[in-house]
C-alpha cells in the first residue's frame, strides 16, 4: 500500500477584521477504500454533499477582474493556462494545472477600494478553470478546515 497522500491547496478566507487573506493548506485525512466494490481501493477524502453548481470558465488572455468576493464558497481547479488570485492583504498566488484553490472570502469589508480579491490570467494563453460552487454549504470559519 502507498503512503497516505498529502494534497496542497490555497485557501482564500476572510479574517475577523473583514480582510481577505490566503494561506497554503493541506488535505491529509484520507481513507483507503473502494469507491464501488469490487473496484480496487483508492485514497478518498471527506465528501461534500448538498447542492452544488459546477461550471468551466475561460479567462481570456490579458483578463484581470475587478475586486469582488467569491459569489459562494467554491473550489477552483485550473485545467489549462495560468491565473492569479490577489487577496486584500497583498498576497498574490499564481496557479496552474494541478493546483487547487478554495474561494471563501465572503463577508469582507471594503478597505481602500478593495473588497474580496481580484484575479486574472498570466501568460499568452487563456486560463481554463473548473469551478465547483457549494450552494448550501457552511463557510469554513478558519483557514485550512478542509483536511
């Protein structure tokens, strides 16, 4: 058997002062089991249930969005190209295929014309992102709550 995996992700969250911040976190709580017996076992993390909306979005070359909060708590997975997310605290994270981000910057306050985050493409190809919005899930209270 292989060792229990460690999967990194970026968590964009709102602190108690209403300022968005980013922190690199890891998912480590995996269980080795079959998804549907008799299939061989594989490492599985905690499941999220409830109503979700899944979409693919394409950010054109040179696109930079204005400051905004994520509309709902959501996972964002780059499929191709590269993009960045900049939090109100100035932290800018650049991501590409294989990276994972959780957008949980709801309930920010406006500071110096900034509220939530801004994001945009990097490089000379569009950024293709899969977005999984958690329509009825509770927002994590602290960063790195997904383990």
